[in-house]
């Protein structure tokens, strides 16, 4: 099971070494701490990993390297994929004559230089150390040894440490960040799901209750009217059961269609009223823009004359030809209040 690795700063190394030198921790924990300190002292190089699609898909014949052998021997050219034979003079021209036994890569690109791997420590070991020092036995042992228990707290023990990621994970994370930055550059607008002002829980609850009440009202109307028609046909009209059931179904269907039509008309009227209210708010707020700014409005023919009369005393009006014959575009130069 993979565990989280943290970088091992100097102060944390000294704190763990102090516990190991005091010989106050349990044997299993002390052996793990000694192994972690010994592993941190080993100098290692990180694995070279580059997530570059241009070099990743490069043909193998382009990655040619020239190797100079001993004196008097012919120059050997090693390739990952066997290249076509060429003149030996051209091969010797690419090989330095002074250096022997040195692999010289051809091309302008140089291989990446490996970096030293930082000292790391397992996160589970840090948690065990902090839990032991925070216990009764550990706190008494640390105090008896003359050590300070503050650096071994659950937060203080991670001070200055960073989560260590292997080169492959760092390259993948960097590539993902670059891809996300590219997407944000192409589309700087956030989707509606990431809006800074999402709908509140109360508004969503009220909308859900309205939809549920509409459904219950329709069902109650259908079954209520159908049941009433059935009872009236059987008791008052003396009908048989089969015709009464058919009448109840017909009545319920008619009532359901009527309810659906009423709901549709109500929502349509509500949408029209909201749109008209928004237009009135825009009309009432005219004149609040700064000087020099303008707004282009698309109006029908019957609204142009009325709007021109209303704005005759407000300021200059420029009539701009409309893009189509159905309406006209008017550019309004608003004045500040």
C-alpha cells in the first residue's frame, strides 16, 4: 500500500535523532526511526521523466548517437532503430576525434540533467511518533529525558515539510495544470455550476415544493372528479359498473388535460410578465451610464417613434440602420445622473 512521503527538513531530522539517541521510545518505533534516518542519508538521483508529446512521438531513427572506439577501429553508430547505411566519411565527421569511448548525442537537444532526490520520511511514521509523544507514557519519558515535546505535536511535526511527489506525478500534474490554463484562456467564463452566487437552499426547496404541489393538485383533481362521476353514475343514474368506470376514466382524462393546459398558460403568462418587468427596469434606469457610453437596442417599428419622443430631451440620438428589415437599431448615448 502506497503511503504519503514528506520531505525531511533539518530541524525534524534533529528532533528524531534526539529521540533515537535518548533510547526512550519503544523498540519497534526506534528501529523504524533509525531506518528512516539511514535512508535519508543515502544520496540518490531522481528518475528523469519528461511528458513532452513532441519528443515522445519522435521517430527512433532521429535519436542517433555516435560512439568513438579504440584507435584504428571504425566509428560505430548506435541507433534504437537500424538506420540506412551511409558514407563512413559522414559518420566520422559527426564523431569527435579527440574523445574516445564517449557517447555524443546528435542534434540540438541535450538530455535532461538528473537532480538529487530530497530526503523523505513516511507520513505514517511521523503520525506514530506524534501519537506516542502525545500519550501519557511518551510525554513522561520525553520530560524525564529533558526533551521538549512541542516539536512532536501533530501540527508542529509537519512544519516545514512538503508532500513529496515522484517526477512522473509532478510531470502529470504540471501537464494537467497547463491543459486547464489553456482551457481557461480559450473560455475565460465560468460555467453556471461554478457561479459565485449559486441558488440558495431555500429557493431550491420552494421550487421543489411548488412542483410537488402542482403534481398533487393534478392527481387529486383527476381522481376526485373521476370518483365523483363514478359514484354519481352508479348511485344516482343507476348505471352498471362497466359504463360508470368508463365515464370516470373519461372525466379524469378531461380534467387532467384541463389542468395541464392551465399550468402551461400560467407559466407562459408568468414568463411574459417577468420579461416585461425586466424591460421596465431597464427603461427606468436609463441615464445611469457614464458619459460617452452607449447601448444598442433592437426595437420594433411601433416602439421606435414612442422611444424617440421620450428621449428627445434626454440627449442626442443616433439612428443606425438595422441589420434586417424587421426592426431598427438605435444607439443611445446616456448621460450620468
